C-alpha cells in the first residue's frame, strides 16, 4: 500500500495523537465537534479475516496478525507479550488505542514513497529453514519485492526480522526502511532515544529495545535504515531486532550466528512428521511450534490467549502431553511442576479458572487429566523426578475423587453438580454422574497405580487399580448407573439412575440474552462431544456397537445450525453461548473416528481445520460463532487444540505408545496416505520411524533387524541409543 507523505508523518514522524484530531478556529469555537473516540478495529481478536502466526520460546511470546481487509485489522501487525503475564489483545506491548497495530509494521520507502504490506498483494506462510519456525512475509512495494523472515531464537527473549529488498524494476531506486518502537502507553511510560548507539528503548512494565546493525538514524519512536540506490535486479538486506528485558550489548556479544545454531539444534531435537500431504504436515508443524510459543518457562499457560487470562489444570495437563509427544520436554515438565506447586490444594483439589471451587461444582475430570499428564511425561521421558519430588501431592490428587462426597463406594462412579463444559446448577445441571469425569478418572487412576508401583507404594497402587476397575465396570455395565443408554454413551446420569436428558435453568432469563439457553423452551444434554472420550482413549473397543452408535449420534453436532462445517461441543439448544463449531471438540471426535476406522469423517474434520479461519496460520479460535459481550470474554486462541492435534498424529496415526516397561507401536495410516516418516524422542533417544502401507504383508525392521508384528503392533524395549524403525502395514 502506498502511503502519501502527509499520512506517513502520522506513522514515523514526531507527531503524536494530535495528528488525528481536528484543529483550527472552527473546532476551537465549538463548531463541528469531533466524533466520539473509538477503539481501533485491531481491538477485536476474532474479526472475520484475521489470523495469527505464533512465535515464542517461553521468554517472549509474539504473533503476526494477518488480515484479509483493512476493515478487519492491520495486515502484518505484530503483537508482543511476556508469556508469564496474561492479557487481552489491547494489552499487548505494541498495541496503540487509536492506531491498533499499525505502528508495528515494516515501512519500505522507495524514491520518497512509503509502502506497507496489504492484503491481496502479499503472501504469508510458515517456513522451516534448518528446522527453525519462521514466518515468511513477501510483498510488493512499488517496483521492489520485499521479503521479511521473522523468527524467535530459542534462548533469548528476542524477535529477529531479516529483510531483503529486491529491485524488480528497470531503473535504480533510492531505498530505505523504517521500523517503529511505539509501545503500549498503558505499560510503558519512559522512552529513550540513543542516537549514538542507534537504540530505541521503551521502559515501564518491561523494557523493550529496537535496534539494527544496519540502522542509519533513530528518531522519536522510529529507526531508519538507509540503503542508497538499488540497481535493477539487485538486492539489499538488513536485520532488525526487538528484545524484551535483554539489552543490545548482551544480544550482540552472543551474536545471531550462534543464536541460529542453538535454535536449529533445539528444533532438530523436536518431533518431526512427514506425511506427503502438505495440509497434514502443516497441522502438525504449526501445533508443535505454537505449543512452545505460548508456554512460559515457568510453565504458565493461558487457557485462551487474549480470552481467559486464567489457568486450568485439565487444559494444562493435556497441553503437557502434547508438549512431551512433540519433544518439548522442557515445557511439559515446567507445566506439570507449576500445577503441582501452585494449582493443587491441600486435599488434592485442582484449580479451574485460576481458583478452587467447592466440591459440588469441582471439575472432577481434572484430577484424572493431571494423572494422565504425569504418567505420559514419565513413560515418554523415563524421568520420574516429578513423581519422587511430589509423590504426597500426587497421592492427594488421586485420592481426592475417591472421597465419599463424590464417590459411591458400591458402584465406584463419581458425581457432583458440574459438567465437562463448566455448566452447573445455574444452567440446569443436576447432581449426577458425568461421562467425562468417569472417563478421565478411569484412565487416570489406572495410570496412577502404575506410577505407585514404580514408587514402591503398593497400598496406593492396589487402591487405585481397584477404583479404576470398579469405575470402568459400572461405567460400562452397571444395570442402573452405566453411562450407556439405548446402545450408546450418554452424557449424564442422575443419582436416581435416570438419564438427564435436558437442562432446565432455574432462571432462563438470567442466561446471556438471545442465547439458546435463554430463549428456547427445551434444552437437550445429548449428544455431547465428550461422549466419544471413552472411544478416543480406548476404554472401549472403538469398533464395538456402543462406539459406532455413539459416533453416529455425533453427526447431529456437525453443521448443527450453520453450514461451514465443524462439530459443536454439544446440542446447541443447551448452549449459553452462541451456536458454533469448536476445534478441540472436533478433534475429540476425529480421534474417536480414527480409532473406529472411519477415515472419511476424519478427513472431513481435518480439512475443516485447514479451511476454517485460523487454518492457514495454524492458530484456531475457541469456537466459531458470534460472541455476546458482555458478559462473555472475547474469543481467543485456545491452546488445547494444538495438543489434541499432536496427540492425534503421534498416538493415533503413528500409534506410538510408551508404557512403564516398553513401547508399543500400532500405526493406522489415513486413507490416501501411503507413507509417514517421523522422528520422535523417547527416553531422550531419537526414534526414526518410517511407516509404509504395504499390500504384500505386515512386518517391521528395527535397526536393520527384521521383527514380527503381533496384531499389527510392534513391541520394543525402551531405546538405549538412537533407533530406526521401519513398519509395513
């Protein structure tokens, strides 16, 4: 986009907000009063057309925003945060109340004309040079092609922007570039311009610095890089760095070359996946990259970036599973340690939305989810330090759900008045047995018993094994309280044994105005996407009649009151929010369908993720629908989705399943995919896995030695060195 000279002064000159206000005698005399000041459109997080490319390393978190139109938001704007401090989009460090993210773009100046990237004449995509996640922005500025490569070094709180300007015209062009450091005025109240060392510094809540070895001048909030004349066909390059609490002197002592080497080595030691399908590769790579971007070194993770600004034990535990499977052992350990030190109460109760609730509205699935996360970390890494250091607390987590207030000792199921999606008696939830609570605790208690054996705690192992087995038996087969009805799973059974089929809020008028639970007379509980969890977690045979009938019921949730695809989390008649599809609920169902062998439905779900808003960048909103605010928060990026995608590929497609004593590999290739090559890390050793479809037969080769498959499964001891595995199925 070409910027006229007078308009350009608003962006890079010494002018302030005054340039946006009317001046002159008529205004001073009270005539033609200005319009009411409004927030910039960048304030909105989920406007149609916006996508975000996340970069980060636990020390700094950033996202490049792209837009399909100026009305939707600033194209190629930069959002920067500290991952240890949550916030809304308007509290990111480069956000300006009136200008949004406009000041955060690179400006290219050619023959005194200024340009910025615009939708329609620019391309933005992920690239992975030397395995380093990089956002590549390519755009046309007059007769020049501008390329920006933005990446985050793994060990420094910095963003590095490498730029290249190529003259594609027929005559020489005088070129320069301008980058601003215009901080969020709510958090940065001091500003320094070092004209000798050419550094811009903003201080306050944190300290940001902007600098470049190619800078020729700095002014009030802007830095200029002058390139002189570029002849036709020639190019110039430059590097621009933004740091957070990291001074230029320290950055330059280490140097970009060494930073790139460390970053490349870090990402080389993370999971890799090659399917021969660009879309599938993108789903995995963007999820792996983004998980590392949003987890602070402390293990702190926002349940919904720019949305909730709160923590959930369940979400974080599942995120830790996604991290450890994708090789981010450091992030997984940090998440779990933070949970164990900060998010578990004295009795073993868990934090939900950064607070504890009373027993009647406690999210009981969280205890099982945490045990699942701890077990996964242990079997994937071989590291039992978390268990050793926090065993008494882990005991409390497992025992918490076994208290009489929750658990009927005769049937072993757990009950209260809360459900998976956080509705409670105010929404019509009655005291009863929630399917998701049983599912997570069946697997969690079983895994806890295996951890107890490793810690020499036989008493706990026996108690938890018995509790898990009784819960599973009643869950599937109890004549009065099983969560099976009419041959399929149901969401909830009351303490009377009756299935809760509808939610009737005591005060519908108190529900958010215009939402189904506010305006509809009958609000159904089933079907619920959580009903597939026993299938996805293989508590039950995925091809059993119960599983197939349950999956059949899920089709009610696809395109329920829309036509753009995706599964809702449940029947929208009981929705206190607006109807719309949910990505991580869609992944629940895709995982279950994959276990059941219904590839058509799996592909439909995955293609929807690729095509829906956020699919290009690989950062999905919590759901896709209107959000009535207030009282509900803006829709942000939910981290859980990335973990579900990683689990889908590694646990289900590749079928890599470490246990306390061995590794099972039971791959299930999707239809249309004949080969998947991957590199995973188990017990700190590299496992290079090559899975091929082979109509001629099933066999395996490990480190060159041929081995048999049993029931399409390869059993291996834990690797003592880097290992190659080839499987034909």
